[in-house]
C-alpha cells in the first residue's frame, strides 16, 4: 500500500485560488492504487479482465493442413485443363470427414471427397468446391466412381495451412492486454482453459445521511430515498468491480464508524454525503479521526467537496451527497482508480469531440461537466445539446444524458458552436 494521503490544504473552502485542480486531485488519488494481485480465472470469467502473464501458443493453429471447403481434394496439376465446357474426370477413391485422424493418400488422377476442417490427404494440394464439380456422372466405363471437375484448381486453393493463424511458440496475447472475445477464442485454441488475470477489486458502497432511507420504505416527512448506492454500485460493477452495498449510515459517529469497520477487508470504500460544510456532515470528522483523510475542494462542477485517504490500509473515496455530484465525481475519480486496480494501462475516460448547441455559463473557474445529449453529425462535428436542468441533485438529466461535456475552468462562457470534449457515458 502506498503512503496514506495527507491533507493538502487546510480549509480552503470558498477560496478558488486555493482549490485543487481536478487533474491534481486525480493524480493524488491514482498514486494510492496499484494493479491487484493476479488470480487464475476460467476463460469466460476472464472476459474484459487484464492479462497478468503472456500467453504463448503451445500448438499451431490450425494444428494441421486442412480443407477450407466441402468438396474434392485433388492434385492441382490433374485439373489444369478443366473448364465449364471441358471438365476433367477424376477417380473418387475415398472420403474424409472432419475429426478423422487416419487419412488415405491421394494418387495421380484421383479425387477424395473432403469436408470442411478435415485433414488434407497426403498427395493432395488443392480442394475444388462441390459447386464446381458434378458427382452425378457417378461411374466411368470400367465402373469406378468418378467426379467431374469444372474448374482448374490452383496450388493450395481452399487449403488452410498448419500454423497460418498462429505459429507454435509465438505470443497470442501479452500481459497488460484486455481480454476481448476473440482473445479468449485464441487462448482456447492454443489449449489454455484458464488465464492469469488481475483480480477484480471489491468496492464497498456506503450512503450517509439521517434523511436517507432505502427504496421500498414509505417516505416520512423530511426523508428521501437512497439513490446514490445504486448509481455508484452499478457504475463500479459496470467498470469491473465486485460491489458490496453496506447500507446507509446515520449521521452519528457510532453508526459511521461501525459500518466502515464492516468494510475493512475491501479494496476501496466509496461513501456519499457528509463531506460538505453542514452541521451534520460528520463523514469528514470520522474519517479524520479514524484514518488519514484529506478533504479537498476540487475545482469542478458539479461535485466540489471530495474526501480521499485511508482507513487503516483501506483507501476511501468520499463523494458529495448530491446524486449528480456523486456520480460525476465517481466517474472522474473512482473509475480511474478501479481501472488501475484491474490492471488497465488506460485509465482515461472515452472522449469525443463535440460542438455545443447551447450557450453555457461557466463563471467560477471550475471545470464544468455538462450533461448533454449527442446528436449525429450532419457533415461536421457531433452536436451536444444540454440534457435538462443542471442542478447537482437533478438525476433525471443525468439519466437523459449521453455524455458529460467539459467546459474548461478558464472558459467563462461557451457560446453555441464552441468545440469541446465530452466524456461518453456508455452505460
Ligand atoms: P450532504 O453532502 O450529505 O449534505 O448531501 C447533499 C445532498 O445530497 C442532500 O440534499 C442529501 O439529502 C442528498 N443525498 C445525500 N445522500 C444521498 C443519497 N444516498 N441518495 C440521494 N440523495 C442523497
Ligand atoms: Mg448528509
């Protein structure tokens, strides 16, 4: 485990000059994480995970020379004069199916009926597809079975060479590679039923607030339902983590401390709420007492307050309580941390170039993540349209959004037509 984070700034609350840049905050967060140890995973479970050891092919793929078509194995030289009007007749001596180990030899003037994937008989050097043959002639004058070939085969027509896909001894996939479906197929082809991958982080998700109750309970006056657990939890799961929801902590030191204790064995604790300046924003106090935690004021919108540090050995990311602030902060800081633990080399979000359709006000020198819908480009760039009301608690506009368009800190206003970048929300 890296050194715990120490507070960077004392109480820089509204002092923009002393707020922390998003990139600096992210650097501090990422410095606390490393790829997790590797495990052996069965192939299907390893999909989308990151390989921790090279895979070297112990066999050729294909393992043997075989037919790419259903047809007749021939010697190309026996077919040179064949045309649609003057077919060549060859003597059919036998047949060979896929999976057949013992394959007959082919002699001059002969053809062997062969199925796709069957080993090419010794002596044969091409396959003529059924579509270019006629089997109905059946026998010649001396009663032997024959086939008419209507096309001159070139050497190795419809033949797949041993090792043409993968050569024995070469690397199929290197460590650090993200396993996609075709990779798993290649790894299976070279005979490996399992792979070494970085294990998935276990992420504990804790909501806080006396007013917060779980869905499934009737609302009492003053109460709201917990949405953050489900946004944060499903994001973490979509990014590849195993998620443990540890409920909702009351705003008391005992409840908070107790619930955090329950999560002492995880790879990352993510809390929401309680890191602002309110009378009951206890998370920061508990965190400061229990661990080494810094409370930052990050130069971003939504999502300014952010806590980060360690409780014992366990990293903790304290998100703001407002649902969109929590989600955006988790996308900006939590996703890279989870990806780094998973062993990904790329932790940056997927971005697209867009042009804003709307006028965006951005006074306050914060990086503004605007919830936008993307419209297909009409010749030019992708058009980004504000997805609805942009309050930090307005979850419906996040639900309606395709992307988070970034208005830089120093850009006080983005007029329609301004080119910007946007983080794709590919959920
Ligand atoms: P806080 O930072 O704890 O003061 O919370 C800021 C706002 O977010 C308040 O309006 C809270 O009621 C709201 N909030 C906090 N936690 C949650 C949650 N888990 N689900 C939905 N809203 C929340
Ligand atoms: Mg609260």
